[in-house]
C-alpha cells in the first residue's frame, strides 16, 4: 500500500500538522523593545509534515487526473 494512503487512512498526518514551533527574535536597530513591532516571529514547521503534505497533494492530483474529476 502507498505511504500516502496509509497516513491518510489512519489520520496520522492531522496530528503532525500541529507540530509548529515559533521563535521570537529581536529586530536589530530598535531603540525600545517594549513595543510588539520590535520583534520578529519565526515559525518552524515539522519537516516530516512538509514532506507528507507534498506526497498527499501529489497523490490527490494523480487521482483527479486519472478519473478526470475536474472536467
């Protein structure tokens, strides 16, 4: 069975999608760090989540093309 199908069937991907870590960095050259505009949020998404998104998207495109679902 295809890996994308297995992850999709058991719903494991949905739990992986929530694995995002956010870091808050100071912006350089700001005089006062009491304002929210003095910070830059950086979100890091789980790499496995990105790969699975791509695999599932490619799988869905293949199915749509195979069965001509958009015609």
